[in-house]
């Protein structure tokens, strides 16, 4: 049997036991697993090449279930941006039948394409919370031409009509936590389009576009999600969790590259020395070379 069909059958059995499973056209599906009065709605690209489809579960479903929450995972086969009438009709149905009303707390979560989905489909559940990691506001070329240079294959999709423009659709949310790296120009431009008063922007400097994996590496992804699901934290509380980023090699190198580009020898020297001190027995030759080179441009009293 085809792996994808067998996988869908497995999810259908799981949905029958604990909630429901729905095929949404040819490219999407939905798996609802019943838990308590908190519902977390997630979005995922099921064709991620890093994982065998036979082992694929909706993103975060195990973590969500471990907390006792209910989960609704929306899966896409490919980079669809969920621009599918079947998906739109499904969320209209959930809204019109009062599905979301049975929960005391509804949270939409996603990253990148899935972050875009979280900000548009939350319109079906006014008053929900949104956790969007580096979301796109839209890929409508009338708006993004000239600065959004990624996702070429999706530019021709229709980003009009229902559930289309993140800043408008998320206006009815209770609060939107928007995480992005301001040094990733495209992500910063998308974030700038979200201007509603319910938007809390979390600037994750030097994390890059892969925020979820970076948060995972420094061990704060689950804690951040749990904090935002259970409470309404202020930005400073989230930034406090992010202080662990300074020990992340990718973050350390990103800061160094920025300082090198700006030709700031004093700051380069100080940053490299700090990284080397934090690294302990790890020699960090790249940082040692950069520190030595920067020292040549400094006065003795600056060292």
C-alpha cells in the first residue's frame, strides 16, 4: 500500500478514536484530537523532506497532547499557503457550527507559511490568541513585489478573497505574538505590515528565518509556547526566556558576521572575547582569528 495512503488511514483511525479526521481536497487534511478546554490549532507542511511521511504527525501534536490540550492540526502537501477553497470552507464550517465556542482558550500557532495561516484562519475564531513565527502577511505581488524575493513558485497563487491577508484577518484576535528577526529583511517587511493594536512584536535578533529550530536548540520553544498558551505574557517575559540565545553558536556567528560587515573592530574584539569566555574548553578558532585581526586596528588601551 502507498505510504501516504497508509499514513492517512492511520490518522483517520486516530481521529475516529479521539476526535475526527477530514480530507480537505487533494492537498490538505485536518486531524482533531480532543483534550481539555484549551484548543491549539497548528499548521504544517506534510511534505517536509526531513521526515518520512509514514512517521508524520501534525506539528506539535504530541507536545499538545502531553499538556492535556485539544489539538487541531491542518496539514498541507506542499507549499500551498493553504490557498484552497476546501480549507476555507472547513474553517467557515467550524465558525458557523460553533466548534470553537466549546473551548475556553483557542490558540493558533504556526511558523513561516504556517505562521501566515495562523494569522489568517484565526478570523474564524474571534478572540483567539495567535503565535506566529516569522509569518508572511501575504504573497500578493501587488504588495510584496520589489522586496519579497522568496517562494517564487507560489507567487501566482490567488491571495485574495477569504482568509487572505494576515494583518486584516488577525484584527479580531485577542492578541497576536509575532516573532521575527529584524535582520532578515523580508521577514521584517512582512512584520511591518501587521500594525493592529493587538500585535506584540518579539524581535529575535540574529536568529534568522528558522526561529522554531533556533528556539528548539536553546531549549525554550516548549516553554515559550506554553507561556503564551496559558497566559498573556508581556514582551519582557518572553525576552527573558530568550537570554539563553547567547550560548547558541548560530546566534554567536550571526552577531560576529554583522559586526564584520559593519567594520567595528572594538565591538568585534569584545564580542569574540565574550564568546570564547563562554565557550570554556571549546577553542572556537574562528572567533580567535577574528579577535586577533580586530586587535590590529585597536589602540593598546582599547584591548
